[in-house]
């Protein structure tokens, strides 16, 4: 069974719970811990130099993502990655949800577009950092995490302007599961240029003032994500 190896340099007094969560998440996304590996709260706490409480809280959060599972009297274990059928179901759900949010947000482009363009530039910068690292034959999980965080920020802008709090809540719940897609594609982020181009197409669609064009651009983007996710899963 694999031993657990954490990067402890980011553990700080401020935001301790979040730091512990991010350290365990990084371990899971690196993909070098076998499915079924037991995640001992006490062992993780010792390795990170913290009390068991923030570790327990982090694992409760991560159970929502599907990256870890919990069995009564047996504790937490590393979950297997998504299979092709689960990937398809997850991305299809995202297509319906995000397409609807884009349609609704299309009526508030004056407020939406400046935020969306700014989020896109941050995502582009993170993508350029990934591509630069790839040119140097360097795979950095922290860069990948930053890239995906900025990608999610882009999509959250649209949900903030869709005018439906329940869609936003559904987005948050579904977003937790997206970490499991990252578990697959973190073998190497290979779609930076495609994703950036598709985000540009979404912005252009919003700029037309036609909500249906924005919906179609978003749905096409998500369908492309599905194709790439299934490709990377093989």
C-alpha cells in the first residue's frame, strides 16, 4: 500500500483548515496514491503538523467531491477515478446547468462582460504558465490547480449574473464533483489553447446581446470538455 507524502510547505497558521484541505486535495490529484489507500486522520495530522480536527473537517469536505469515500468503522479511503459513463453523466449535467445560466445571464451583459473579460484574462495567464512549464518539460500540480481555479472563476461570473440563486447552489454542488475530472486530466493539462479559445467564443456570444447565442456557445464548450475528458480517460 502506498505511503502518504504531503507537501507541508504551504501549511500556515492562518487559514489552517483551508491549507489542510488543499494539501490533501493536492495529494489526491497527483494521482500517485492508489485507489483504496486508507487515509488515516492521525497519520495525516502528524505529517502536516496539525491537530486531527482540521484533517477530519477536510476529509468531510472532500467526501462531497467523490475523491474519498468513508465506510462505517473503517474510516476514509482514496476513491477510484471516474469511469467513462460517470464522466459522461457529470458533463451532461453540467451542459444543461451552465447552458441555462448563460441564457439567463445574457440579459445582463452590461454588468457581466467586464467581469467575464477580467476572469478570462486571469485564466489565460494561468494557461500560459502551464504551457511554459510544459515547454520546460515540467509538470507542476500547483500550476494546474491555479489554472482550474481560474477556469471555475470564469464560469462563476456567469452564474453570479444569471439571477437564479438555486442554479448557483446547484453549480456549487456539481462543482465539487469536477475535482474528479481534474483527477484524470491532471496527468497533464492538454487543452489550454482549446479552452481559452472556447471562453473567447463565449464572450463574443455575450457581446452580440443574443442570450441564445451565449447559451449555444456555452453548451458547445461543455460538449468539447466531454470529448477531451473521455480522450484523456483512455
